[in-house]
C-alpha cells in the first residue's frame, strides 16, 4: 500500500523537505507509483527501485514524461550508484 494512505507520513515528508531542503530521494518499491509521483512533485530527483520486471517495464513507460523520475530495476540490497545521474 502506498504511504499516501498515511496522513502523518505525508506531513513528515513535507516537513523534512522544508526543513532540510533535500533535492533527491530514493524510494524502494515502486508499487502503484502513487508515492513516486507524490515525491516527484516535491523533489528535483526521485529514484525508485523496482525488483519485479513486469512492474519495472510498466512504470518505466508510465513515468516517461517525468524528467525527474528514474526507475531502477534492482532490489534495495544492490548498489544504486550506477543509476544515479
């Protein structure tokens, strides 16, 4: 389930972003993509990691118009540095 169903998490993300001014965030598990687009509206760069090929291929297409989203086909225990741009 997307964290968008948890109002406190939304408040916390907004508060952390305002306080620290982070420009990049890494999300592990793309799921439905709702959280990814939420984050894309708040950060300059969003990296989302998806381990399942069928979801990776689906969301690679869905996010193609978002210039600040990079979907990575890897699990969260593999190095992401090769995907960073």
